[in-house]
C-alpha cells in the first residue's frame, strides 16, 4: 500500500519534483563554488597568520577570527533576513534562486573557513619546518605541503559544507527561494499534502546520502595514496 502511494506521488508530481530539484541543485552548486573559494582563502589566512606560523599577523588573525565567529553564530534564517539589503544590491532581488545565493554564500563561507583551518592545522609542523629549511617559498609551502597534506580532510570538510548547504536551501524556501524546501512548504504543508512533503524529504535524504558517500570515497582514496 505504501509503495503504491509512493509511486503514485512521484508519478503525479514528477514535474514539480524535477523543477524543484533543479532549483535546489542550482543554488547548492552556485553557492558552493563561491563559498569554497572564499572559505579556503579565509581558512588559509587563519592558519598562516596565527602566532608562530608562516605569516604571523595578530591583527589580521583577530579580525578574521571575530568576523568568522560572528557570521557562524547567526542562524541561517536570521542571517538571510538581516542581509536582505545587501542581497538586493548584489543580486538585484531577494527572492528566487538568485536571491538565495548571497545569503547561502554568507552562511557557508565562514563554515568552510573553520573546517579548512582545522584540516590545515592537522598537517605535521615538522614537515613545514623541513620545507622551510630547504628554502621553499611561502607559496610553495602552502600549495605543495599544507594543502596537499590536508587534501583528504579538505574533501570531507567540503562534503560537510555541501550537506549543510542542502539543508540551508530547504530553509531558504520559507522566504520564497524556490527549490525542494519551497515545494514542501507550499504544496506539502500549506495545502496539507503530506505525500509531497515526505517526497521532498526523501529526495533531500537521497541527496545527502549521495554527497556523503562520494565525499567519503574520495577522501579514503586520497588517504591511501
């Protein structure tokens, strides 16, 4: 009986699910690319500017540390509303897929920065010191030693951040960003259609499982090498 209802639900609402899934993927991919670039850069700076590292700079470290902590302390739904004026300026709108990307980046970049920082701090300081003694430049140490050694951890960090983004896009549906969250809210909850709501939950669950499996596989493969 449940299997029949499940198949019927996806058959009747297949087009809605596909459109919403496409919107969710667009938000996740667009925000992830920008947030990953910013997060990796900030994460590297948080490491190399700390006391005793490659480019020790207390002022830069403290500034980045405070900003990242402040951004991470805000729940996504509050952050999304709080930066609406900035979103309007940068994206030209505060609704739809385009309007969700700015707050998604603001939410994810600090998270990725902290995960990047943690992964880089796990790199053996002795390896860094050895390369410094051999005359390697700061750029070479960052790219060829720190990032290379921390790559499996960075892959897992990106995996966790991607899963967080999937959840954030669902919350973004509350303010009209579109995607699976919006579908679950408008067609599932407000119209009291639990089949659609649980269908969206199932799709999101499948996405999370797939992302985590891919991330685990890539990280494990890199660790073996």
